[in-house]
């Protein structure tokens, strides 16, 4: 349409008519003469609107689902992180509790034997391709450690120091085939030499070929000159098998060590030997005798006023 005077007058007229119709419709309410026309328009355009809504709603729902899915993913990720942190905390608590128990056992053993020890933790094991049984601990020269010191834990003899660095040291374990330590049998005092067999076993060669020994007998370290590399009285293990004596000058027995070499954690290096040989004192703390029950004494009191029998 061209912009002329007539077109402008027509536009003004149409706007005036529209305002008049709106005014009439608002004042008439439900009795408005335009209500029928409005219902007819609704019946015509309503299905179209519903169809459009039906077509658009899945898209909106999909967008909302994706948005909610992201929120759910974030919540799940957050929960997983919280659970992982909780499991780590619980695991750390269990490990700290285990270490505290190991340290408590170590201090009891050191106290029973009169050993001055430097506590340390196992931080590495020997190379898998090697043939020696060794571990590395987190203590060295800076902590006062020197080569050929005895290493023990709450159960007994672990080994001896072979290499000492500034802050770490290497321990040759007692089950290594190149390991040898002098031993003394509990009660009988029979002397011998224990050597490692790898795994969880030792061979002990008793100097007396006729020594009386049986399964379950216990051994401790005999000790070395100047207490190096071994201090006396450290529990070694107990006899599991006695070989038959065939007239040899010595006798060999199989011993199960007290220490579990595959689960070492907290250990102690003896930096101060005992003032005197503890003998079997440390063994006694491992299996204390059960207390005997106190005898029960029953006292019966004669009731007062009861006549005594006449002679």
C-alpha cells in the first residue's frame, strides 16, 4: 500500500474501531457480543496451538532432561568423590591404628629386653630379580644408625643393617639364605646357628648332636661380641620339626620365625644394647602364664542361741 493521505486516514479509522471493540468487550464481560466470535476462534485455532505445543514440548523436555542429567551427573560425581574421600579416611584410620598397635608391641618388646631402639618404617623391599631378602627403612646415619645393628619388631628378630645411608638403610632379613645368627634354646641353653631358608622358615644347627629338643621349643639370639651385629635375648622362633639324629656331631631342627617377613611395617633398630643379657625374659612376655584362680573359702557361722550338745 502506498503512503497517501487516504491510506493514513484508513489506518487511523481501523485503529479507532479496534479500540472501540476492545472497550465494548471489556465492559460486556461474559455478555459481550464478541464472546461468540472469540469462542469460534478458539475452536479453530486451539487444535493448532495444541499441536504446536505437542511438537515443541518433547524438545523442551529433552533440553530439560539434558540439563537435569548434567545436574544429576554433577551430584553423582560429588557423591562419588565424597565416598572415595571417606573410604580413604577410613583406610588411613585403619592403617594408623595398625601402626599404633605395631609400635606398642615394639615398645613392649624393647622394654622387656632393655633395648634402646630407634623406630623406623619399611618403605621398600628388595629388587624382585635379586636373590636376597632385604627391605629399606626410612632411617639412616642422620638418625644415629650404623652398619651391623640388630633390627627387630614387636614379634622378634627381623634382621641386621647391611647398608646405611644418610636417611635410609638396608636391612638383610633373617630368612635370607646368607643370614646367620647365633641362637640359644629356652631353658636347656643349647647353642646353635640359625640360617635363612627363604620364605617363612629357618634351619638351626645345634652344636650338641645329642641335644634334647622337641617341637614347640623356643629360641632367642645368643648375642655377638660387643653386641654387633646381634644383641642377646631377641626372640627368633619355635621348633616345628626335629631331624633324626644319625650320629652326627651336630643336630638340625626346622624353626618357624616369629616375624612375618612379608608384612613388615614398623620396626626398631637397636641403638643401645641391654645392660645385661635378658635371657628368656622377652619370651615370657609373649606367652604370659595364665593367672591361677584364687581358692574359694567358705566360712559357716554357728547361729547364736543354739544350745551346744551335752556330753
